[in-house]
C-alpha cells in the first residue's frame, strides 16, 4: 500500500470534488431561485437532473471501464464535469432570469454525465490496485472518508462562496476538476488487465452469471447502500429545514451545524476502513452495529423534538452510516472478479444515487405528518437494512484464501 500513496491521493480527490460539485449548491438554492426568479421546484431540478442523469449512465460507465480500462473512463468524465461546471458559472455573464436558468440546467446535465464516470469507477479501480484484501479495505475506507469529508465541507464552503457571489460555487468546479485531472493523469498507474472476450454479449453473459450466483447478497448490498444514502440525505434535509424555519439559522452558521453529523460519519468511515482489514465476518457484524445505531437514534428522535437532542442523535446516526459504508464497499469489491467489478459496483453506486435522490422529497412529504410518525417510518427503513445484513450477507469464516478464490469469499448458504 505504501507504493500506492500517490495513486490513492489522486483517486481520493475525485469523490471529494464530485461531492463538492453537487452538495455545495444545497445551502445556496434559495439564493439561486431569487436571482433567477424561479420557483422552488425549478431550482430543485438543478440537483435532481444531476442525480437522474448519473443514475442512468453509471452502469454504462461501469461497463466501459470493464472493457476499456478505469482510467480511460475517469479522465474524460472529469473533463466533462469541469465543462459542465464552467457552463453553469459563466451563464450569468450572458443573460438573466429564466434564460440563465436553462443554461445552468444544461450545465448540470453535463455534470451528471461526468459524475457517472468518475467516483463510481474509483471503487473498482481501488479493488484492482491491490491483491491484499486488507489493503483494499483500508484504501476504500480512505475513499469513503474523502467522500464524506466533501459532504462535511460542502455546506460550509457553499454558503461562504455563495455569500460572496451567488454563482461562485459553479466557477470553482472546473478548477477543482482540473486539479483532480492532473493528479489522475500523472499519479494513477492503471493495473494490467486480463485479455478476454470483450464482446457485449459475452460480457452481459458473465454479469448475468455473477448475479445468478451471488444475487442474494449483491442485491442486499445494493439495497443497503441506497438505504444509507436515503437516511443520510433525508435527515439532513429535515435538519436543514428545522434550522432555518424554527431556529432562524442561515448561511455559514447553518452549514456548520449541518456539518456536525457529517463529521461523525467521516471519522467513523476512516476508523472502520483501518480496522476491518480483510475479516469479512467482522465487516458483516460491524455493519449490523452501524445500522442498529442508526435505527436506535432515529427512534430516539421520534420521541423528543428538542433540537440539541435531535443533533446528538443525528451524530450517532451519521457514525452508524459511516461504519456501514466502508464495509459494504469492501464486501462488494472483493466479492467480484475484476472483469465484472466495474459494472457490478456501478449498480451499487446507482442505488446510492437513488437513495440520495429519494431522501429529501420523501422526508418533505413526511414532514407534513406528526414528528413521531415521520421518524418511526424512517427508522423502519433503517431496520430493513439491519434485517438484510443479518439474513442475506453470509461471509466465509475462513481467515485466508488464495487470490483465485477471493471472489467466493461471500457465498450463498
């Protein structure tokens, strides 16, 4: 792992930048709506169009990375993301109102295309880089930490930049993408790829065989990843709404409060990635503990509506999700052969994006119900993840396996 530090630094920059490029907009959406004279639904589409495009294209990007190489997909994806951000950033220079809105929406569409081939391809690339499973789990923990650190930084940085100039967060995206692009070009060395039949029919046949053989635990991990993101973005949307409407916190101060549970998630991801090693049984039970913590904290919030208690419980919830993500990343990466890894992990990434997309709108509907009802429903969703982990994920108890047998480390009963 020591010889791959440069590669990991470059790859860790990608989830950081992709997260900043999307989440920095959340605290300034009301300001964007005022400047462009559009409604809340229209401005929310700046987030939604990005996610929808990414969800659709991530599996395609995964297939292309399996066939042509990870780096070959990541580099143009970073360029497209930067161009999309630049288009959004310069749009206010050439007009105002609804015409600028449509240009920015087009730029966000481009960003979604780029996002599909960037962060989701990092996960299988890290799996390709190492033969030792412990190195894979530590490295994926670092990648998740970088992703989460982007979420911690986003509300603070977005609010600060937006207070200076409302479209400045857009203009930072091409700069950040250029930095990441140079790091990837010069520091990331693509692992050697095996030569095999690369026809689409053969490839789809292999993927179908993988899903048939390992579907039980793969589908469970897909669902768990989506649930984790649903919980995270749903409760953050709730907290953001409460801070502004009931406690009158806005701007950087609001961003700082939102960053608290995300910081707990970041720390938990980092520690978990370092501790789980290659012990898949430990990964399973760490995931159970993480989801139980999240479920319990959400039940706690349902009983008390005091803002300090809510934030304390959300810290626990964030830490729980932070424990789960490095475990599921490693389980799915080490359980699949390199030739199908890009496509399978891209399906997992798509489910995470679906969770991101569903969290805020579902919670916005639940807010109209009683406080207890809303959080009991969210806690029930979290409990589903606990059940899935217990019933569907059955890792091998063997401590060591030969490299050729690693793909069978998680098996059907």
